[in-house]
């Protein structure tokens, strides 16, 4: 494990005072030096496509790509009746030099009669991939009108282990389920596809996973999912309709009765990933509250009143309280959106860092590692976190933080910024 060396530095931004701790990461691991921080940002001009790999044939795999039309730049010439946007899809020809993307695999022209109504655009790319193969894919999508690029890293895993890429889900309206989560109301009935299996098991798990611990604590709780029910389904012509129980927690679709493979979907509350009910808003403040404060809110006769008092005590102002609550729970929502896997995204290692510290300035990534940097690179005031994909995890979005005791000072000072209402909110 790489050790991080810190020097405490006090940093003043306007009227806001909090400490930033700097360290230099001496990792020898080679990461792609392309900043992709936009993947966890709210930039309205970023493409933010979603991806789903599906093994639809013994010798080929399909990459489904889903894009919102509102994120594309459409133009309409004087003599045209339709709005047009153009996308190109490239494969990097060398994973160590991601700037080379001269392998053009697809061009796409999108036409719409009206651009005021957001639509989900679905396209796909079929790539050779034989049974037993593992292929690393570096995909670049460019909105040609805006010259707006989006990098994504995919691993085509056809090693025969029954992972999530062997299954495809649609809802009752025949729409792709593109995320690994959904409100429970959208999961009452699904259609599942699997080219390789004619019988699958549907498994239901309770989410009693505790929130992630602060980054300076080495202890990482072992995740043990509690399965409460299993059903078996036969597929006809590679597909089947499934009635899903009303369930809050994890749902797994697998070709085996064991729990370490398959496609997993997190079934959340009705507004998931956005918390809107007080019961769903109490738990995330555990990161910035004391145990006494947290239990007082949780056990109060009127939890909403006690919740409001907690934020008012921090700020001394209703306006500032409203501002902080909005910022905090926007981050909780984004953490759910980006990091949900076996549990809600805010509970994960990346979730706790995202909620407390916010989106990073820089992200370098490969298929196994994400490095988040806050501040300017090589600046004495900057700091970073490294996350690793958990080996042999059945969850594709499962990463753990490289923890270090030297994060302690940094953590408490940023939390203190929240607790005094003096945190800078960009």
C-alpha cells in the first residue's frame, strides 16, 4: 500500500476558513492521463452516456449506448425540416496512449422534429468477442457539432462466469433499464434476456449495509448480503417476463443459486436516487453529525423538526440552512446516481468522499483504479484519493478507498467546515 505524506496547510477562501492537506502520491501504477472529471459532475453540456454490455452471441458482444437528446447540440438549416446532430464513436488503439483514437467504429446522424422534448437515444456497437475472452475497450464518443468528447472504459468479460453482461433487462414499457438501480415502482414487472441461459434465479436481499467509515480508519466492514427469497424462472427463446415482488433493497438475476455472480439492480425508494422524504434524509447526515445528534434526530417524536434544528444550529440562519441542505443532498443524490451498487451510493467509499468533499477537480482512471484530485495538479494545496475496483466482486460498480491514517486532520477540518456553516459552496 502506498503511503501518503501530509503537511498541514491552512487555506483561506474569501470569508471561508478551512484546512487543506497536501500529499504526494508515489504510485507506480500507470493511469491514463486524460482528465475525465466530467463523469462525476453536473456539467449540462457533458454527454453523460450510459452503457450496457450484453453478450448476444458466442462470437460477438454488443455495447448498448444510451444518450439524452438534451445533451446533444442540434442544428436546423434554413431548408431543413428536422433538427440534426452527429456523433462519432472511436476505439483507442492503445490503452496506454488514449490520445490515439483513429479507429472509427460508427457514425450516427440523429434527427428530431422537435428539440424541446428530451428523448433517450439508443444505439449500439457489435464487437468480436469469443467465449472465454476478456477485452479492454477504450471508447471515445464525440458530439461533432460541439466537438464535445466523452471517454469511457469497458471490459468485455466473456469468461463464462455468468456476470451481469450475460443479462439484459427491460421494464414493462419495453424501455431498457440502463442503471443498476431504479425506484421500486419501476421494477414491478421486467423482461429479461439471456442468450446463454434458459433458467435463471431471481434473488432478493435486504440492505442493512452500514455507511462507509471516514477515510483515515483502516477498518472496512465485510459486506454480507442477507438473502430473503429466491425464485426460479424459465426462459423461452432467450427471454422471459418476470413479476417482481415489492422490495426495497438489492435484486439479483443469476444462472446460479450462489450469490457471487449475475446482474444486480438496487430497488430504491420512490424518488431514488433523490432523497425527498425525511426518513431517507436522516441517515446521510451521519457523516457530519455526532452519534448523539444523529440518535436525537432518529428517535425524535418529530424527526423533521429535529432535522431542521440540526441545520439551523449549524448556520444560525434559515437562508443559510436551506443553502447547505440543498448542497448536501444534491451531493447525496449524485452519489446515489454514480456509485450505487449493492447499497445506496452515498454509503460507499466513493460516496462518502463525494458527499463530504464534493466532485473532484481531476480524475484519472483505468479499468481498475480511479484517482480523484482536489485542486490543481502538483499544487502544494491539492490532495487526492485512490479507489480500487474490488477483485472478484459481482458488482461492476464496486470500489474501495485506499485508506490512510494521515487523512484524519483533513477529514475533521472539512467536516468542521460543514458543522460551522462556513464551507465554501461553489
